[in-house]
C-alpha cells in the first residue's frame, strides 16, 4: 500500500509530461503534413536528372529555315 503513495504521483507526472509534449507538437505543426514522409520513400528526389538529348540539328548547329 505504501508503494501506491509513490507510484500514483509518479504516474500523474508522466501523464502531464506526455500531454505537454503532445500539445507542444500540435502547436509547432508537427502533424500538419503526414503524407510527405510516405511520398519521400516512394519518390526519391536525390536522383540526378539527365539532360535532355539534343536532336541531330542541334548537335550540328544547323538552323531550320
């Protein structure tokens, strides 16, 4: 019974800390864009884009007239 006098206040303190962290996360907009992380996995933007290939006229320098 004596241990409950110690454990209940500790549990209440932990709950208060968890609620404070959750409120901070909501106010700092941590939950605004939940889908972006999933898209980052699917579509890797770190790949280097290859330059567009030039046509034969552009390679030889001929102008179309």
